[in-house]
C-alpha cells in the first residue's frame, strides 16, 4: 500500500468572475507543420465523413451574398490545415436550404469570384511566419501583430517589455487585455500540469502582476499569487517514515534577455521573396529564481502573504475558498520549517502551522459557506497536531513545570514571530495575527497560547487532546503517542503520592484511581498498535500502582505508629501486582527480547515477593499455625531469590542489593528458629547450616557492592550465630574473631555517611558490646580447658601464634575506655577499629 499522501492534490478553483473573460474552446486542435515551422492551431470548422466521403468540410453560405476571395482563402486554408480533401458549400435563403455544391480542396482557388494564387498566399504566409519566428523569442512575453488599413507594413509589438516599469496611474490601453491574456494562458497551462510549462507560467503571471495596478482586479491578482506560490511548492507532498512532511524542490528559471528592441517592422512587399534574411543572434541567459528549498519556501510565503492581503477582507465564496488554499499551503510550509530547524524556531514554526490550519478549519463553516474537508486537510492537520504535541511534550518533560513558562503569554509568541520573520525574510507576524483572531476561542491553537503551564499535568492534558483529535484523521499515527501521554499522566499522579508524605487517604485513593485508569488507557492504545515493549512497561506500571496501593492500605490503617501484620486487603493488592508483573513478562515471552525491560520488570516482581515476606517476618501474624506462616515466608523469599539471583547472573547490578538482603532475611529467619530449637539437635544442625549458608551468601553480595552498612550488620548477626549456636565452638569462636577483625575498612566508609549518624552510633555501640562478649566467651572456654583455635588453654604454655585470651580481653577493655556516644561517629569509629585490629591473627 502506497503512502496516502501521494494522492493529495489541491486543484485551483474556478473562482474568477465569468464576466471578466469568456472561455472560448475549439472543436479540435491541429499540430500543423508549414515549411519548417511547426504550429499548434485551433479550429472550429465542422467536418463530416462516412461511406465514400471519409472527410468533408461544411460551409454555410447565404445565396444573397456571393462567394468572394476572402471566403475562398478561408475555406482553402481550413481544409489544408485539417487535411480535408473536399468542401461542401451549403446554400440557403433566409435559413431554408436551397442546395449543395461539392468542391475538391485544390479546386477552391479557381472558383468564380474568388480566384487567388496559392503560391503567392504561401509565400506571403512563409514570410510573415518567419518574421514572427525570428522576433517572438522571449518566453512568456505577449506580442501584438498590427497592420494599419491600406498599409503594407506590419508591426510587431513586445507588449510585456513595453509595460515594464510603466506608470500604472497612466494606464497603457493594452495593459488590461494583455493581462487578461496572460492570465488565461497561464491558467490553461497550470491546469494541464506539465512540468515543462512551469517557467512559462511563472513568467506569464509575473507579467500579469506587472501590468495591472494592485487591487484593481483582486480575484485575478490573488489567484495569480496563489498559482506562483504553488509553482514554487506544490500542494502535493509526501510523508517520511518518521511522519515528517517532505516538500519537493522545484526550481524555477526565468529567461533574461539583453539589448532586444520592443518594436519590429516588416514590409510585406519588400521582404516577400527575401529568403536570405537571417535573424540576429540575441544574448540571453537563464536565471534560477529559487535555487534551493529554503529560497522556494520564502518565495512561496511571499506570494501567500500578498494573496491573503487581497482576500482577507473579502466575504464572497471565491475569497473564502482561496483563503483556505493559501492557509493550507502556509501551514505545510511552516510545518516543514519546524521539522527542519533547531532551537526556539522549532516551536515558533509549529505554532504558526497549528494556527494557520486552525484558521483553515474556521473558514469551513464561516459566513454560511459550506466546504467539505479534503483528504489533504485531514492528513495535514493530523501531521500538524502530532508535531505540535511532540514539540510541546518535549518542552514539558524537559522544563521545570512548577513555574509558568513563556509559552503561556501571547506577547512572547508575537515577539518570537517578529524575530523569526526578520530571519526568514517574510512577514509571518501578519499571517499569525490574522489567523489568531480568526480562530475560535475553543480551538487548539488558542488553548496552546492561553494555557498556564504551572504543572506538568496541564501540558500533558493539552497534548492528550491534540493526539485524540489527530486520531480522528489517522489513528495509526497517534495511537502510540496517546499511549505514551496516558502513561506520563499516570506516572505524574503516582509521583504526587510519593512526594506528599502527609497525603490524605481520599486524595491518595483518587490519584491511584486516576493513575490506574490512565495506565489502562495507555495499555489499550499500545495493544492497538501491537507495541510489545510498551505493553510490558505499562503492565509493570500497573503492578506498581497495586504495590503502592498495598503500602498505602497499611499506612492509613496503622497510622504513624508501628505497623502490624500483613493486612488481607494489602495482601490482595500485592497479589494483583504479581499478576501484572507476570503479564509483563509473558508479553515479552523471553529474556532476550528487550533485556533491559525484562530485567527491570523481573526486579520489580522480586521486590513484591520480598516485601510480602519481610512484612510477614518482621511484623508477625495472628495465625495460630506458626509453621505455616514460616513456610509461606520462606517460599516468598525463595521466589524472590530465584528471580534476583538470575538477574545478577545476567549482569543486572540493581538486583545485587536485594539478593543480599533476601539471603540476610532468610538467614535471620533460620537463625531465629535455631535459637528456639534447643532440644532437637538434628533440626538445630539443619537450621544452623541453612542460616550459615545464607549469611555467607549475603556477605558475598554485600561485599561486592556499596552496601557497607548492611555488610557490617550481616557480619554481626553471623558472629552471633557462630558464637551461640555453632555445634563446633572450637573453630567457630576463632572464626568470629577473624570476621570482626576485617570490619575496620567498612566501618571507616560508613562513618562518612553523614545522613545516617544515629544508625552509625547504634551500630558501633552494638559492635563494641559484641566484641567484648565474644572475648569474654573465649576467656571462659579457655578457663574451662576447652580448646579454642588460636588461643592458649588455661595452664598451657604459649606456643606458636596462639594468644593469651585474658590479655587480649584486657587490652580490649583498655581500648574501649572512654567509649561515649557523645564523642561523635569519627572518634568512636577510630576507637573501635583499633580494638578490632587486635583480633587479627
């Protein structure tokens, strides 16, 4: 299927008053070659044929008026030109047929009362035609061949050159008829649409404008301006794959002559048999009027402005229709200029295009004159609306919409247009002002100018309306953009919820409902155009709405105090979120399709599982079956892990922290169960092994990324597991010392996080207490004669690298002297780091 815009053509309307001129069509046109001269002639002679008379011309003649020489020459030439072999002379008397006479064409010169010499006639015609051929050489010029009565001298006047620079207050008597002739010829050639005639049409129309005073014949003058504008840039255009308008370069050339006289004379008698005469070699050159597309747009707009100046105050049907054609062309030019330029001119031209096409739309129903929308109008308006929306959307998304922008004031637009007019060498402000006050208050262009863009939502809603109107003409072009705007509107509402910490419940629910509806609309539009990637993203955003809904449900239920168990409604919201995230992954079908989107959605899904499990673990449950709750929590954590660990393997670094956090929460869960299991040694060993494994995995994930605080927290909990729950305290206590001795670098990094000072002080205090408790446990074990790797038992002699537990404990106590939270994070960090370094083997 071809591009629909290849079909667009706006034909020049027959708007001229028929009284200005009367079209005179010929029955036939004949391409006649006489001597070495070729001519295109029109002929109205009736010709009949059939049977034994294949072609015969008919001439009516009153019997009261006998045939004469002029009649004979006229019939003879008509038959020669049309290649008719016979003439039927029909005689009548007061309209009643009296009889017929047939003559061969070659017999006509010898008829009684009309005898003439065909050779003399041919020589005379040859002489005059050669004279015309040698002198009528200026393309587009109008000539007048004149012979006074009784004179044998014919004179040829170059009327176009005569009227150049003429004072129109003293009209040349030939100006108006010559102007009419120029217009008629130009319009005929224009309607035939032959590329080779474009230069001729331009020259004829320019001569027309030079011949008549401005505003004397506004219909003809305005139409001439329109045709010239159309010569530079035709209304037939195409659209690229990027939905940009493409105008075709159509250079115009004008033949420029030098040193040619305006009057030529020829003596019929003297030059009749002069076959040696040669026409002079005149000097001429071709001038390219508009060498490139930019120049053509300027020239076209110049004539559009001139035509609008003539018809803008007219209320007749012809004027309104011509205004529409002019505005259509101007809108296309401004649209193309906006798509090609950069900087502030992009939006200026886009607004010019929108205002002119809105004015076109207003003219359709003004003054009770009805015109139907053309196919070209639908396509152009769709292009303009989409481009203006795209441009405005870019401005909105890149600007700080908390403050009013310059787009909201008409004065700034006019100033921008004036600056643009000076740079583009055309009075665009005149077009804008005329169009702006023509369009209705409810038009899109008026709304663009009058809207106060104080929030992003205001601009997005305006863009949405433009895309919706564009979809009436070409839904395929705007459907994806509609999905994008609805998605942005929904995201804007969600951001309002996250920005307002004290948001009211009814306001939050309203914003969530709007976000959900907008995302649903976006989903429908993306599904219409089978945009798989955006469908997946919208499903993910719907999951986000459900997740935030669940969080707000708990927030409004528990208030500012400590939250309780996972609510039923909250859990249902999370389940819906999981369903939407799975829909997004099902839409993508496989990870290799848009890997970034797949990873982002998978990370969100992992987060929902993690959030549900964390709330159930940290906030408890009123369920009587604790084991069932633990199984559900463990199952949720494992689902989250399967996803996040796969993401880490795929190189999605954002999942590293959650993967470590999930292992940390699982280790804490197993650790808590181990503390409550003191009599079942088999179960205790299993829980210890699970906790040990998850603590080590958590440390490995936190160690490789910027999670120093979390790493320290995991090490401290792991040390607690080894110290109190390890089935092999001999090696476990020694491992605890090794783990704590490696913390100083991490503590130093954490100390630089100024925003988390209270957490840092609490962590350092707990770490001090844990270090002293660990050393005290080692001292007790050694005192009881229990061997501890790396330490000397009670009563044994010091050997190798083994250390005295009591001496190490005493050194730690001395190191922690003066440990006071009032000293600040930096001092406490240095103090505890010095003690931990004592634990190094």
